C-alpha cells in the first residue's frame, strides 16, 4: 500500500512543482523530498511544518509512528494515511469548486478519484 501511495503521489507532486516553477513561485524544500523519498522520510521532513493543510501529520504523530513497535506500525500508518488522504480530498474538492486553472481542476478531479479509492482500500485493511 505504501508503494502504491508513493507511486500515485510522486507524479502529482512533480506536476505541482512544475507549475510553481512555471509561475516563478517559491518551491518548498520538502517538495522534492515528498516525490523522491520513502514515505516515512518524506513525512519526517514535513513534520512540524507551520501549515494548516488538512491531514498533515504533526511532529508528535511522526515520532509516535517512527517509535511504534512493528505490530502497531501498520495500523497507525494506515490510520494516519486515511486522515492524510481525507485532507487531500478536502483540498481537491475546494479546487474543483473554486479553482480557475483548468489543469489544476482536472488534477483535483483525479486526486479525488484516486485517493478516495485508496481510502476505501486502507479502511478495508483496517477492518
């Protein structure tokens, strides 16, 4: 599941980065980490960021996940990823509702579809 999430999100992040470059906007240092790192590395680099993005893990959550025994790690990771995906869907829905850049609205539609499906899979894994 982790590799599926990474494989789906890496091209999205690259698209976001390309748009920022094209618009001559600042690219957050962690963007490349998200696209290229393993998921645990990426979240470690973003933990504690001053952000109000829905679904972002706090530094405390990241530390708890890193310290979790193997038997608890999978459930914790899945629960956090469900929340993370729900945040992404929330932001994508706002984009489809309010967005003016057609390519971003189209990508938001794709994110809603793909991440909703991944949420369903993760919830099934959680039982």
